[in-house]
C-alpha cells in the first residue's frame, strides 16, 4: 500500500494511491498518516479497505495536487552517516566500525516536491538520495530479528546537507543537516509487503538533468534491521519516527572539482518502488 498526505502545507489530509495513480481520501478512516495510524493493526485495517470505493481526490499527484511529507508528526529524524563504503571513500573517510548517528531537526521536513532553500551564508549545499525507514510500532532495545515488525514502510529522502556548516564550523554534523527544507520526504510511504527486497533497490539523483548518483541499497554497509536494532539501544522509537540510512557516491562534495548548489537548480531523485521527488533550489530571502 502507498500511503500519502496531500494538500497545502500544514493542512495535509491522509490518502493513498490507487492502481491508476489517483489519490484516494482516507479521512474517513484515519486523521493523518501519523501516530496510531502507523501501528501494524491500523495499517492492516487500511489494507483491508476496498480502495476503489474511497473518494477520489481531484488533481494529479505531484502535478496539480501537492503532496506533503508522507508521514506527519515525526518526533525523531535520525540519520546514518557513511553507510556506503564507496561514499565514505569519496568523502575521504573510513567506513566507521559502528554506525554514525546524527539528527535532522523535524523542521527540516518538507514535501517531496517543495522548494529546497539554501540557508544564508551557505557556500556548500549538497544533495544525498537516501532510503528512509518509517517506524510503525515503537520500542527500545529492539532485537535485530524482530526489527522489521517495527517498520510501517519505506520512503525516499533527500538528505540535503551544508558541508561547510557540517564539517568546518566545529561541533557535530547536525549544524549542516537540519536547516529548514533539508529533509524532503516522500512522495509516499510504501508498506514493506509492496517493497519486497529492500536490500536491492536502485537509487539515483540528478541535478539539472545530469545524473550524479546511481547506486543501490545492496551496497549499504549496515542493513535495515541492524540499524533499527542499533539505534534503539540509544533511544526509544515512537510511531512516525524516521531513520534515513545513508547515501551512495556521487554527492557534490565528492565530484572533481567539488560542485555545490547555488540556486536555480532542479534536483530530481528516486528509488525503485518508492517514487520520485523533484525540487527547485532557491536561496534564502
């Protein structure tokens, strides 16, 4: 099932995508794609609905119908760094002996096609296509063997990053990761049964039509169940929390010469089975 949120920013309604690519309204069944709606029993109930009988929403999704972030009321936006060996190499860093954990502030979360805003003073705003995990059932000290029982679904994330803020301004990576609009999420949350083998999803990113990232989740160092279990040793998870799992090579920092966003660019990115995002980049006002 592909769950989504549609409508103006801050006023999104819950919906799902039908077999013909139309949005169907779920407002009569859940208040939002958030919180208790992400619990396994609720998603099972939604899957049992006859989607063809749900109200059709006017407009084509990602055309004349805006999609918001595919999950609402996210409490934690946890990210994993250097989780692809080839990306670590292009960054001039070793693969870490344990996962690197950092955070994006939840105010970074925007819809999949909303503008990305370069923050004031930025000189090195970069791109990163990533597989996102959305937590359904919360918990702490989750066993790796049980980890997938806690997953509501997967989604596309653009882990937009300001490299100077991240690396050169002292302190933690968080400075360069959580700026407003630095977390486009969606277009939809795809339930695990529809994704299938999440270890073999192709992923790509283009800037102004030039493809820079072209990878696969198959080359992740630390896999999805391990990441859920590992992170849960340091925090409890709640429904709607997001884990962004790292990026393959091809980021701007790794190009020769390094190339960064300055405003006016179009980023387009996607992951197989999970959809496509398109963002216009603009400088902060």
